[in-house]
C-alpha cells in the first residue's frame, strides 16, 4: 500500500465491535492515514476503540445523521444473524443518511447473489440479502464506492464450526457437503481490514465499484483436515444425509459444491484486493500453526 501522511479525513466504521468492523478499525489505525470514528450502540462501553466513539444504531435512523456528519468515508456491514435484523432496511437507511450528509466514499461488505448465480436453484437469504444492497450502493451517487467480500473465516474453525466430539471419543465434522469439493474460499478475517483501509486510501484504484474479496486459501474439507493433520491434529469428516440440517444450511453447502463460496469471483479481483491491501493473504497452514488450538476435553 502507498503510504502518505495522515489527513484530517474521518472514516466511520459500523460494526466496530464485531470481527469485520474491528479488523477495519485496527487496519485504519495501523495505517494512520485517516481519523477513525467507531459507531456503536454502546459508546460508553467502548470508549477506547477509535479517535471518536459515537452512538449509532441502524434500527434508529435518528442516531445516524450526527454519527456520520463530517465523515469522509463509511465502512458498512450488517449482521443477518442478529435477531430481528432486516439487512436491506438497515443498509438502505445508512446509505440514505450517508448520501444526505455528503459522505464521499462508502464501502459495503457484501456476499455473492446466490439466487442469481444459481438461476434460482438455491435459496441462501443470508448471502442474497447482502447482494441485493449492491445496486443501492451503486446507484446512490457517492463519489466513490467499493464492495468488499469476506470469506469463510479461519476463525470459524475455533468457534461456530469447531470440530465436535463423536460418540467414539474422536473429533471431527458432520456437514451436508462433499468433503472432496474444493469450494471453500477461506481467510483470516483480521486481514479483511487491510483491504478496506487500502480501498479508502486508493479510491482511484479501488473506489469505482470494484469487488475486493479476501481469499487466503481455496480448500475442500478433506484438505482442511489434512492441513490440520500436519500440525498433529487428527480429525474425521462424515457427510450428513439430507434433512439433518435446516434447509438454508443445506442450500448453502449445495451452492458451495456447485459454484464455490465466492461464486463468480475472478482472479483479477483477488489480485486487486491484494494490491490495495499491500499484503499477500495468509494461507491456512501458517495461520493454523500460530492460532489453531483444539481442546479435547
């Protein structure tokens, strides 16, 4: 990334206490090219997150105008899994307010449009709801806008998709996925912030509607298991029969097998994301060597 002296321009970050927003704040602070403003529903609990910490709630539009006023840029992410969330409504509100206050560069964290990519074969609302916001960003008239695409987080292997204990005492995964399907684009979500910070710093290169995906590795689950085996971990995988998981979960993995996690991703987009971040994304093996710890009891 080309470095320059710090400007007085401020980047506002929604989701500042989450994994994506937190990564963005840390990257912006490390680059020290912009002032940072963390937007959170509980600013008093997070007073040291950024240069400024202000109250904002995507479900309370009246909080957004003051929170975004004077900002140059906004990183916007919504959380499908938060109970009661209407991602399209939340994003629309934020986009409208950002446009009203004269914000210049909006970066939206999106995902592939599964319904469009699969011609309606698969329904994965937690992907497509984000994809439907893309045209709102594109048509809003900002001087600059960028789309960033997060992968399957390596960190998921420690949390929501950590290996589970089997009845025989072994550990592994049971998922509705062909374990030989090389379809999972993965990455260290902490490196996502570098792409966002780079796009804000170089709007001439990445501020005209470009899609910037974070991709550290592309693997099958058997390759994930083999990678972890190199570090001394022994895991197994069973393919779940139909009907064991909720329909949307099954549709998500069916989509992976047919179109991969990133869908219409291109090599040029990956290259551009690497260029603006100034760093090659970390592959799974070195990340796991440093971070993967598995408790068997």
